[in-house]
C-alpha cells in the first residue's frame, strides 16, 4: 500500500475519500437517515426496449421490503448504488425516477465505494461505506456549476492533492460533489463540518469524481456521469440515494 496521501488541510478535516494510510482523518460518516434506519432517498430515469416501450416496474428492482420501507414516500428520484459484495469496493449506480405509474431506470454507471466494502454500523476510519437510504440536498465542487438545480457551492476548498490507496492521483476528485446526508446538516455546503451524530461516526460522505481507486467511505462516479447526475437531480422530486451491497439491499 502506498504512503499516506497529502491532502489539503480543509479537506483533510472533511473527507478522507480515496486517501491512503491512516493519517488523513476519515470524513466519510453518517447523518441520521431521512426516514427510517439508517437513512432514506430515491431516483429513476427511463429506459426503452427495442420497439415498444416497456412498462415501468412498480418497485425498484433489487430492493427488498426493508430497504423499500426506508425510502421516504415523497421521494420521486432514487439513485441506487449496488455493491458487488459486502467486502467489495466496486459497485454500480442507476438513477430511477417515478413516472406516476412506476419507476423508470436510467443507464447503469460503474462506481466505486470504500476500500473494505460496506457496513450498516459506520464509524470514522473503518474504511467502509455506510449502508442505508439518505437524502441528497446539496452539491458543490472545484469546478463551476454544470447546471444542477441543487444548491451548488463552487469553492477552492474542494481542491485536493496526494495519492489514493492504489497510488492514483487524487487531484480532481472533488471537481463535482453531491453530499450524501449521512451525519451532516442538510441545507449546508458539503464542506460544512457539522456532525450531528458526533465526529466518531464519520462524515463527509459524498458522491464525487472517480480517481480510479477505492474511497474511504464515499461513492465515486466517472466525471461525465457526475455531470449527468448533477443535471438530472431535481430537488422538487426529493432525491435520495439507496446504497449498500446487493445482499443487504435485497433485505
């Protein structure tokens, strides 16, 4: 494993996503779920078959009764991030949107999560992403707003340097960010350090740009897919993220 990453001070206090070793504080943590344990959120977009348009399913595929119960009733956009395994750091993300009669799915995007996989009891420094359903209310990044309807904080505070777990450069990881409302105060910049559950439960869990390596707790997407996501998310549709390994989400 490469030596510990050198990350800008302000981000070191916020998030350790993708950094190596144990010297960078973990800022991937948990905020109380929007509804139900351990969080709540949802999203969808349509996909048509060859020829006739397929009927949108009444339920989002791959989500069991427990997970569906966590999704707030008012959520009409759900980003589902499905991990390959409990201890795996590769996953897939699909944005769903409710049409009024069913859930339509957008394209499947490759994603990464924390180095050691997933947990339903996240603590700072455990190198696992928290399983649950969480609202998506705030965005930001080092680059200008690409056209999102979410509140967007363009700030140099999202600058980062150093290397990740695989020795990959971290520069550009926070060009685009969507804060996952785990152990944070919704309605604030992703850079906000408020941790309602306490600092030991982690924080700074974000959706951000993939740096070609696992994270400390965040979920990362390729840069073009982060732009697509930011442009698609609509606060009027009460978007949430549903995230975890496939087996856990199917419960």
